[in-house]
C-alpha cells in the first residue's frame, strides 16, 4: 500500500491492555456491548426485519 493511501480498519482490538489474553469479565463486557449495539440497530427506523 502506498503511504499516501488511507486504509480502512475492518477489525480492531477492543482489549486495549496489550495483553494476549483477557479476563472473563472483560470478555463478557465486550459481548454485552456487541449485543446492545445489535439490538439498537435492529430497532432503528429503516432496519430490515
């Protein structure tokens, strides 16, 4: 890729500690955020049923 091109991040790390593993609590918290985002998107106007 050329230096002046902008890249799009398709996947990003949500575990910002820099460790290779996460705690059960951290993993659960991220899943809760994902579920809430999906539920919010499904209730938004114009969302496919």
